C-alpha cells in the first residue's frame, strides 16, 4: 500500500498529467495517457538491470515480458455466472485497497454465463504486473468485494497477482508479424534479419547471454558481460521495440483515415496520438524538456553531440532540430487527419518516418568513434545497440553499406573503423531522404571542434542551370530588369524568391531551388601559373575577361572557386557593361551583396563545448 510520501507523489503526478496535456509540444486529440506510461516500464527495467547481476537481469526481464505500468487490468471471478451480457467498455465501480472508490471498464464483451471478466483500470491507479517494487496498490480492487455497473451488483474474489499489464515492451516486437507484415519499415528489418520479431530475439538473447538464432546477421551475447549486455537491453528495447511500434501507429492512423470526411476521424487521430505517445512517452513532459526514456529523448541528447540543436539545426543546446521538426509534423498530421485529407497525412507520415532514424544514426556514429578510440565493453555495446536498430533501414538502401555497419558494430567486435561506418551511412543519406546537415558531425568536448574524420559531410546539390548566356537570360516583368541565373545566385533569399516567383524559375529552376548559387568559400585560394594568388573573394572581383581566361586554363582555380568560374558570383548583379579598366561600369540597380560565408569543416556550431554522454 502507498505510504504518505508515495501518496503525495502520486497526487502530484496525477495533477500534472491529464489525458489531454501536451506531449512534448504535441496536442493529442484523444486520451493516450496510459500509452505514454510505457516509459515507466522502461525506467523500472533500467533500474533493475543496473544491478548487473543474474538476479537483477531476471528482475528486469520480468518487467520486459509482463510490464506493470501500461494498460493495467484485473481478472476477477464472480461468485455466480452472469445472467446477462456485459458490453465492452461498460464502467464498473468497487472499493479499492485504499478504501476509496475504484472505477474500471470491461476489457472485452462477455456473454451471459461468464464467470470471470477482465476490467481495465484508469491509468496509474493500480500498478502491479511484474514490477519489482509494487508501490501503487491503493487503487486496486479489494481482494474480496462487490462491483457494480450501476444496474447489477456482483460479488467477486481475486488475488493481487491477478492485476496484470496488457501492454508490454516485449509485446511491441512479438506483435510485429501479426500487425505490421504489410508495412514498409517493418519489412526492411525482416528482410535483413529474416524474422519480424528480430528486436525481441536480440533483447532476449542479451538478457540470457546467448546468441540469437535468426536466419541472418546473428549476434552472440555470450562474448560480452553485464556491462555490455545492459546497454544492448536498455537501448535495444527503445530503439528497436518501441521505435517500430510507434511507427506502426502512424501507419495504422493513415489506414484508418476516411478521405474527405472532416472532424469525424477519431479512430485515425487516436492511432496517430498513440504513435506520438509511444515515441515521446510521458516522462518527457509537456514541453519535451524533461528527462524522457524513449526515442524523443535521444534526439535531444544527440543534438548536443552533433551540433544539430535548435530550430536552425546548428546549435549545441536546447531541443534537437529533429524533435522540433517532428513535433510540427505531429501536429500537422493530426490536423490533416481531422480534415479528412488522407493524402496529405500520408505524406506527413512518410516524412516523420524518415526523420525518426536521424538520432539513431548519430548514436551509431558517436559510439563507432568512441569504440575505435579506446572504448570499453560498455561503449562498444552502446554502438552495437544503435547499429542493430538502424541497419535494416540501411540495407534497404544498400546491402553493402548495411554489411559494413553490422560488421563494425556487432557484439564483441575487436576492430572498429568509424570512417568506414561514416562512409557507409553518408553513401545512402539521399535514399533515406535525409541530409548531411540533418546528421551533423561529432564534436570534441575539449576543443569545441569536430573530432578528426567525424566532420559533417556536405550535401551536394545538383546544378544544371547555366549562369550566363542566352539560355540563362530573363527579364523581370515588374522591374523590367534583365538578368541571368548567375545574377540570382548572389541575391538574398528574400530577393531571389521575388524574382523567381515572377518568372525567373522557368529559366533558372535549380538556382531558384537553391542548388545553384555562389557557394564558394571566400577564403579558399589558388595560385595561377604566373604566380598570382587569389582567394575566391578576391577572384570574384577580377574583370570577367581575365577571370574567364584563368578559369579556362587553371584546373586548380576551377576546383577552388567553382561557382565563381561558372558565373554564379558576380559582384554587380543585373549590371551590363564593358569590363575595360578605363571604363566605369554602369551602377547596378541591385545593391552589391556580401560574399557568402564559407564553412570551416573543423569548426563546430556555436554554443560552447559539450561532453559526450553515455546515453
């Protein structure tokens, strides 16, 4: 039974978390408080296995298999068979162990003659299951009492151990085949491992210290100790079991969406809400700034390692950009479902699923580097957990890249090549629909710069526009200015958008899309054959006829200042004049823009150095 302080704590918790409170900035349309409580099972499990003994692992495994905090139910046995049907969700009330009134709903429909039924408690009122430390029993039905549905009273008996949890962390994986065999991402991993319940097989093998027995890519946990297996278990459950089930709920929601029907989409919205609840959990709080235990929390941790925090994705403090973007998409998807716009909701769902992998990729990269550079068993195992959680998705893009990641991150590996893992990931970013900038680079806490070899890659955008020449010329209908794609390349985003919206996009589509422009690093330099040294910032100011000659004959100049040589860095856009040294150019009608600032590949984003944490 609850002691005084536990009662106070429960009262505070219940007062702070109502069914429709925001979930890390997302406003649910239905009651998913009980779903979010699955992170309490994760927290309890982590506490148990932290003992790192056989007994501690057995305790944690019981929580994994049987739960205790989410979808709590009681199986009660009546003194006499029922004389009428009991409909699903019928509300019953009775007396609780703590002496207060307890309400619960019929878990299913029960026909006349039933001698026992299952009643589902309100979230958090009775938590037993297989929890190691049962502290919430006041809200459980008394062991021998009476329940009523308001019309009929029935005497019953049961044992405290008849209070179970219908939702478990293990069940998230064992249900994949029956619920997700038609879903794309579930099949990515089935194709790689050969089974749908790969997550449960990996986690269970880690609990038991044995090897998995799957058709392909097995992992042997007999070669690592408690330190390593603890990491496989705690991270594997969240980033494999929970991750895939959250994704499943988003898939289920769009399947339940009824096209064109507005404000009558409760089933679809509820499934969507469930996806968010499983991805975030209740421990993250209403703003997402509290400590959490599920995938959402990882995005906020890894952004500090990779400089991808904040709305810009270039900071080292605050919420992860991936989470900021996901929260916006969560809310958009809910609204699209409510409006009956199933096509838009499906597109939003697809984007969400792509972004969900980013923190797991970052985790794999972080521990690949730490593992290669003196990492102990725990460190290497952390990398293993992340790698196993993402490799199925990578395999769908490139089997070769997936093998590289698996072979470097598998349990007990003695040699790790972080550069090989990084290259494998970067080779498929475009197929994952993410970018180099989404992932960032691993930051050294001592210097605030990137670790050698772990700098962020740069997304290469395809540019097919010509900067100069008749095929690149256009006339702006409003200003009557004559320009070319090269002129657009140096304008501010706002000004470029105006020109593009008024017709320039037809001539310069890639420039308007941002794939072409003055992208040279102003400090990049080269030396001509005659000994002249130029930075790109200096070179763009050279008269055109000389600049063209140097670009034509000097390969180093073309490599160092590619955009300038292509004509995307004019100093006076929209100016037409003869570039002779004795002639003054016509004054440009558009202010000369400041040369773009280049990115030092060893310079980390602003925000100060941060440490590499262990989670």
